[in-house]
């Protein structure tokens, strides 16, 4: 049924970079055989899970939606992929993204812009726009995305689905093409909170192949959702996130959702995250610095695009020509910015300063969580915008990440949950939780559903 759906709508939605139907069918048939032999691997066995095209699946293309990796085939499985395979999930195509996950609209993909299934003239959000659109259009049941500054939550919000960015260190980054290693996390995207919880349970856990992976006990998330179903939480509204509420049309469904929690008997409290104003600047220094370093590996020598013409007597020229041809505009912009903030002379003024502000942002959350169980905020300042609307204005694109990026800087979990509509377009409520308290965050979300 899902294959038929892909065939019916993919031409309009454009969620996939590639899709191997016979491979998908073979996986599904193997799952059916297990089921009839009474040897099913569990709840994910046979479920089509779409994979963002920046995660390594052995033998499959891994393009990061970049010309640089257009012909690259991964020789190994990411840890989260290995875990899904061992649970029988049907790994489903390669989903479009902004090149190297840099962007908020999929317009930075070197191949195509994915359309928002709610309005094909609009962007699906990004960078995990292919993942969100595929789920919203019924082309996948579940999907994996990655979130460095909102790339799971913002497209989930724009496509009317659930997206979870787990606590930093709870899902292995092994096999995720690195963008900004201290911010990147792999996470689940789904149509319901319970589906997302199930997928998160399947992929999380310590992994010795990722040195930033954390040893922790993940409780049974579905059981926690059940046992917490009647709990009355204390929920915080960061006043800095609501400063413009009267003038923001997309706020209405958010305010209604907050009223719903009030009606359940939850205590709603105003809190302050005083360093919010600095989050965008801090993020775009830290993220670009790490990106400039991580992307140095794409050199035209080993496994990437290599320019046909270069000066054979000058070994540096092969890097320069190959990188000039292989990287898109936004990726180059970030490499240049990141190289600048790391350069001697500017390091203290930008990178070191940003690291200090990052600590202040983290402390803002620590203080807020002394008073409340979780925070409720909008996911994005507006619903999905029109294609082309912000493409030529990177700054306005960066500013639209204002509500999501602090969670990555602080390492805390966050999720987006559909909470209503503005002018017929879906709006997401963001829930930010305490570190490693995904069980509480998901329980709060499930009460709304
Ligand atoms: N929009 C943000 C950026 O462009 C976040 C991207 C992400 O989370 N991968 O960096």
C-alpha cells in the first residue's frame, strides 16, 4: 500500500532522492515470512521507515543532497540503521534534505525542492523536509531525520506531524554525516506520539562507536506514556518566546493548546530564558565553525566528486576545483563563515565568546527546569512559507530558527506536535524537556493527542 502511495504522489511531493522498490519489497517479504513462521522481531517488523539521505545504509547511496556525494555508496550501516535492521524495519528510500542538512526549507538541496503536501507551492520545512513530507503524504509510516538546530522539529511542524529531537548523546551519531557534531542528533518522525516513541526506543542507547554517546537507562517509553496519562504537570512558558504573541497569527493554536493543558489541571507558569536573544548568533557561529572543520574531509581525493580539470602540478588545486564544483552556495557560505570565526585573531572574539554564551543559554534552561517539568513554545514563528520566499535572504531564513536552536545549544530534548492550523496550514507546538526525560516529554505530548 505504501509503495502504491509513493507511485501516486511522488511526482508532486518529491520527497525521495532515490527509492529502490524491489529492495523494499524484498525486505517486506522477509518480514512476512518471519511473521508467518511466528518469529516476528517485534512492533517495527515490516514497517516502512524512510531514511534521511544523510544516514549511512550499507550498499545504498548516501548523497546528503549534495553534488559532492552524488555517486557515493555507503560501505557500512549507521548504528541507528543497524538497530532498525535487527528489529525488522523495512528501510525505505533516501529522503531529500537541504545540502548537508544546512537549511530550513529543502531549497538548498542540490537535486530538488520537496513540496509541502498541504500546499505544493510551499516548502515542507527543513532540513529533514523529505522525511516530514513523506510521512504527511503517506509515503512512509515512520522516518528518521536529524536535528542540528531544528531540522526535525520545524519540518514536522510545517507538515503537521510529530518530530522528536532526543537529548544530545542519547542516539548514536555513528553513520550520520556530520554537520555540527556538538549539536547533531538523529531522531524519529511519525504521525503520532506513540509511533515516535516506539521509533525512538528502537534507535536510542549507548554506542561505543560514538564518543559523545551517553550511558543511561532508557525507560520503556510506551509504558511511561501510559502510566503518566493522568499526571498534572507544571509547564513553563518562556516569556521571551511569547513577546510578540499578539501580532503572530500562528500563535492562536499554540495558545489554545496551552489552555488545553490548563484545563487538564496542569499548572502553567511564566519563566524566563534571558539569553534567548543571543541564540541565533551563537548557533550560527558554533554550527558553522564545526561545519567548516567537518566538511574538510570532502576533498576530491577519497570518495567525493572530483573536478575533471585541475592543475596536475598543484595538489591544492584539485581540492579547490572539486570543492568549488561539488558544494552549493549555502554550504560554501557556512564554510567561509566557520573558517573566519575559527581563524587566529577572530577566535576569541567570535568562537570563544559563542562557547561562553552557549553555557549561559544552557544555564537558562537549568534554572527554568528547577521550576517546571517542561516548556511549551511555538516550534516556528510562522507556518510553511512559499517556495522562493526566503531563498535569497539567508538571514531571514536563519532568524526563523529562533525557537528551535536553543535546545541544540543546551543539549536538551525537544519535540514538535501538531496543535492546529493557521490559514489551513499546520502549526506545531514545541515541548522542551529535561535532559534524558524523553519519557516525560512524550507523556505530556500524548495527553494533547
Ligand atoms: N535551519 C538550521 C540550519 O540551517 C538547522 C539545520 C539542522 O537542524 N540541520 O542550520
